[in-house]
């Protein structure tokens, strides 16, 4: 297997399990790449550059295709791949005010794009059946989106703080949604919603920008800016 790294330098590096570099690719200027990569079921690799391009690489580093989105947008969240639909989802933001989700097929054809109320600095989460996407934005909105056409089905503002939701929702096997918030410079919450955005529970903590992790027994783990890492027991 390959270990793929993005960040400062050329852009994307591929290492083997012994740490030997197999290949690398220059993703252009600016040099600091802000998001990671994803791969599909054939081990093709997808990356996004700060210069507004989407890349598709073969596992050996050969470029399969490259698509220009725009000069005005940057990407912070990792790409997402749906095994059910063979679709890819890329997130972009124009500064801190406007966010977009772009859907592509594996051939590099754009299927749709959708505009959000605020910048999106997390990634898109996908329901188990591949029918719905979930994401959140700086304006404090949580979204449920039709994966086939990009139509926003539901949205709910759960915080009005500056940069309120700088994270990615976590979806469990029952399509419940877990999200962390920054409600002020010091305070936040971790919340659980059902797929209709009815709140199931809320846990108050320090501001939290981490993605909630759900263990096999249902416990929910996350980090907080209060300096603690939490594990919440949610089942008897």
C-alpha cells in the first residue's frame, strides 16, 4: 500500500510502507496544500490543489486527468468518494463567505455543483446507501443534500458563532449525524441528530473542531480546545 502525503513542498508525495518515496507530483503555486486525498475502488487517487485544479492519478503516479475549477476558490476539506455511485465530491470555498460542493464521475465529468451559505472547511460525509450527502459551513449550517443532483433537502443553523462549524459530520449506520461546534472562542458542543435533523442529544464542552469518532460499541470520542479528549457512553 501507499502512504500519501500533501502539504508543504511539491504538493503530493507517495511513500511505500518502508518510507521510500515512490513518486511525487507538483500541484503548483501556492505551495501549501490544505487538503488530503481520496482513492476509489481501483486505487486511483484524487487530489485538489490550491490553484483550483482537481487531479486523478493512477496508483503509479501517472496523471489520468486534470480539471480546472476556478481561480477564485480554495479547498480545505479532503475529497470524498462513494463506492455505491462511483461519484466523487470536492469542496471549495471563496474566502470565508461562500462554499461549494462539486460532484464528478470517475471520468472527470462534472455532474453538478451546489452553493452553500458559508465557507466549507471540512469534507462531505456520505450516507451508507450513497443517496445523501451531509456537510456543514462557517455560517453554522448543517446540510442534507441529494447526492444525485446536488439539491439541498434540508438545512439547519445550529450555531451563529464566527467560523461556527469548521469540521466534518460523522454518520453512523442508522444515518444519525454527529457534529462538533465552536459556539464562542472557548465554548462548544457535540450534538447528535437523526436524518431529519431532530436533535437527539447535546453535550457541552470547550470549542471543538474535531470530527467525532464512533466506536463499535456506540461510544463517541472527540477532542476539545479545553485540553481534554472525551469519550461519551451513549448506550447502556
